[in-house]
C-alpha cells in the first residue's frame, strides 16, 4: 500500500503545483484598469478562482490520503484460519501462507490502482482540452456545448458504478438534468455577473 500512498501524494503535489501556476499566471494578467473594466469582469478573475480551487482540492486529496484507513501488512492483516473438525493440521500451520498471499495481493493491487488513477486523470484532462480548445466556439451555442461536456464528463466517470448498481438509466437521467441546470447557471453567471459575451 505504500506505492498507492506515493501515487496519491504525487498526484496531489502535481495538482497543487498546477493550481499555483494558474493562480500566479492569472494574477499577472493585465486588469485593464485604464479601460474602466468592471472588477467582476477582469480577465484574470475566473482563472485565479479556478487555480485556488485546484490548489485547495489538491491539499484535500493529500489530507484524505494521509488519514485513509489502510489494511495493515503482516501477520495481523489476516486472522489464522480455523482447522476443520477432525483435522490433524494445526490452524497455525496455514497462517503463513494466508498472510503472505494477502501481502502479495496488496502489493500487486497498489500499482494497478495507481495506474488507474493516472488514466482517469489523463481522461479528465483530455475531455477538458477537447472542450475548451477544440469544440468551444465552433458553431454550437455555449450553453449546448457546456451541457454536452458536463453530461459526457459525469457519465464517463460514473458508468462503471451505475452498471454495478444496475441504475444506468436513472444515472443518465439525473446527469442530464444536472448538465442542463449547470449549463444554464454558468451561462447566466458569465453573462450577467462577469459581463462576458459567450459564443
């Protein structure tokens, strides 16, 4: 499990550094004070808020990893099996094999879990880049683009859990409602509060 913890700490450090970079870069953006820009619509405000949120969530990830309950490795991890009635084999004789099997399983699962975490991170980054750098502003209204992105993002990372719980249709329906509501709220926030004209 040490490998799993290292992977979580590394991910938290990378995201914290990224959040700080975004915050510093947004702070250095020209505030256009000479043009009398409304403080709520200065170019670096929203990126700065996002940078702060990324940094805070990275710290929360590190904190959660530090306080996560991890099964102990070694003889205390798995209780010794009880010998069947009438068996001459002592229960303690089977304990070393069980413990070693548990430790081997834990050691093999940790790298796989770390790899899955990095694949999920890469998938999330890819979806964000495709939305912000490729599809946005290419013809469809922002509200439709935002709703589609939110719907795809939530569905991609919730599909396996929906299938395991046998609630795919209910999950898709609730995700569609969340995506439409979030797109409406984001559009209103940008146009009415930040005074940004959306494509």
